[in-house]
C-alpha cells in the first residue's frame, strides 16, 4: 500500500526525554549524570546516562535505584513540562506558523511551508534543527507522508543522524518492518502478537473488512496508520495571547509604594486585557528585579480574582516586611533599588464564574471585599485564616495562612499523613490559644497522676476547670491516650497524656498532663 494520495507531508520535531530536559532546566534535576522522572512509583523518563545503567521507563523506582544507586529522581510535573516547552514552540512558530503540539517535547508542522522557503525538505529540516540549537534544546526531525510515519521517523533519528526523511510514497515500506509495539493500543498489540502479526507490515497486510469485524473502529484507524494512510492532518494551534506585563524603571525606584504606584497602569492594562478575553486571573507570578540583577520571585493567589489594586498590593507586600527581608516565601533578596517588574498570570478562569449573582453580590462577595480591604490597610499578615495541618496535638494542627494565600505544600503534605496517636474526630469546637491549668482530683481529693506507662493513679472524680477552687463532679471520662514523639530531639520532644472528661454541667473537656500537672487544651461546645 502507498501513502494516501494528495496528502500533505508532515514534519515532526521531537526532543527526546523531554521530562528530563524540563526537570533539568527548572533545577529539579542536576544538569548531568543518571536521572529519572518518577510518576506513581515508576520511571516515566530516564536520562541517557541512566539508560546505560539499565534504568528504563516503566520500571519501579526501587528496581531502578538498585540498578543505579546514584540515580537522581524528581516527580513528574506535566504542567512544568508544558510550560518549559512553550519557548520551543514559539521559536518554531517564527519559521512556520502552523505548529501542532502533540505532547510536551513533540510537535508537528506542515512540510509545504518550510520546504517552499528553504527549497528542499533536507534544508528545511536542518533549519529547524538550528532553531532548536538556538533555544538550547536537543532535537530530532522526521519527515514523511503521514503524521504517524513522521513520528516514527523522528523517533528513529539519533544524535549522529538527527534528520530522517522518508521519501514521498514510501511511508508504507518504511513502516512495514517496525514492530507492532509502536502502536498506542496495548490490548490490540497483545492480540496481534498472539495472532502472529509482529510487524506493522503484517498488520497492514490483513484484510480491512476482517480488521473491522475483529477489532472495531479503533482497529481500523490503527490499521490505516500501519498501512501509511493516516488521514490525520496537522491542525495548527492558536498561539495563546500574551498577558504578561513588564515595567522598567529608570532610574530604579527605592520605595515599595513608588514601585507599586509606577506599576499601576500596567496592572490595569493586564486586568483589562484579560477581561476583553473573557477571563479573570486567580493566581499571578511577580518577578521584581533589582538594579544589580538579583530577582525576587513569588506566586500569589486570590480567593476570588485579582483587580489592579490587588496586584499593586502584592507588589508592595513582596517588597515590605518579612518577604523583602528574605524570611518570607519569596526567592531572592532585594538589596538594591527595583529596576524591573514582571507580572505573569499563572491561572485564569472564565469571567462568568467570577461575576455577581442575578440579585447582586452575595454574602461571600461582601466578606471577600471587606477582608481584602482590611488586608490592604494592615498588610499581608493583617488577615489570617486557619487551615488544618499535621500533628498529634491540636496546637500543632492549627496553621494560620494569610488571607488569599494558597495553603503551603508542606502543610498539605503533613495533613495527609496518618499521624498515629492523633485525636480522633469529632474535633473540639474551642481550642485555647494557650493551655490553662486545671485541677483533676480523685475521690479522696488527691491530684490524679499519670504513670509512665499511660495509666492513671485513680479514676477522676472532681474537676476544677478555672483553678479557682470551685470543683465540679466528673460524670464520665475516657483515656488516657499517651503521646510520645520526637524522643530523639531534645528541643522538640513531647511526652504527654490526654484525657477527655465530662463535668456535671455537661461541659466536655480535653485535658493534657505531663504526669502531675494538668492543663485544658480544648473544650467540646
């Protein structure tokens, strides 16, 4: 079988091991040496050095590390891969506007445009390789009659021969000796192997009607691919609109309020441009660059969406207080006047999801506007919200986050851990800011003591919750539950026991003790 008549030839640009390239470019992996990107405990991509040590995609992480003890690993981040590939796509669009992204690290172009400009397909391919060199990305080029054939050609290019061109009308012959394992359907591949069809040529030789009856529409589509008659064409993407805004100051500005005021026009333009596109922004990235080239970078989130005033507030906050001093979450430390500010929207949403309701703004919108205004006057940490963190004691689990900030990743991670020994639900409604002392007495009026093995000296009988000498009868109690943590750390070790009691007023208390002294940690309201 030949290629589909009249079909447009396709160029595929492939940067092999793109997750590795992306992770190295963002600093998540070292620049050289054996490395792997891991997804759900398995190797998603391995560097050339790792593959020489026997590390292959699909392996379990433990198996890969046993083969290569020096293996550097990083988690797979599809969003980061896509973002890192964007400059490559933009560079290719400078020479050919019709670019289709197949996946991060791989894209397709129509061959006709670049061939017309350069005269031949070989010259066009070498020109594209020079474009990749210009953005410091390793690349391979495949050119064929169909998209599938061009993908296979690019996959079979090497560092020594980075350009593979399949002559016109020869795609079927090129594909015929390739194993059926290159098809993207593992179930179909398994069936073909059991039928003795081990190459694409064997599969293409099967009768189309028999393929349809046995494998259905999906089998027919892959049968056409194997026969070199892939009907897919390159569908050029619509380049995303650039919403970034940059302001440069000459001379550089010293004060935070000066920088925020000077960027106000750019912020208003960014918000207006997003609105014209039917979008609002809920997450931004600010890069503040000093006169000496040192940059402070930070991502900011908003509980609703950013206005120009919200953006200038974030610029001011990033330059003031703990963020500017280097103790906050911004990277870098500005010690020179600010010469440049860059605003990059990181997350946008349709404007319809952020509009007021039919009958005006609801309670949530009024609360948001009020808290945002207070925060604008008091500063970033002037309004805090409580989120649940990790830990066994209640004071460890309460984490205060500035209003509008995303919950820090370490807090999410700690909260998701099992924490054996943590207090089971339901949680107390009132957690005291500070532990306050109480008296817990037995029937003889003696203080109840907690032993080293988690037992009480006697059953609790009376409780003085205020330490004022007025005791209440204990109607019920449960515990104790020992907490022994970080025994190896002299500064952070904790050794306490907890008891729940209900007094005669039906008030329930959570008490903690270190042995002889008791404190109230929380109350069940």
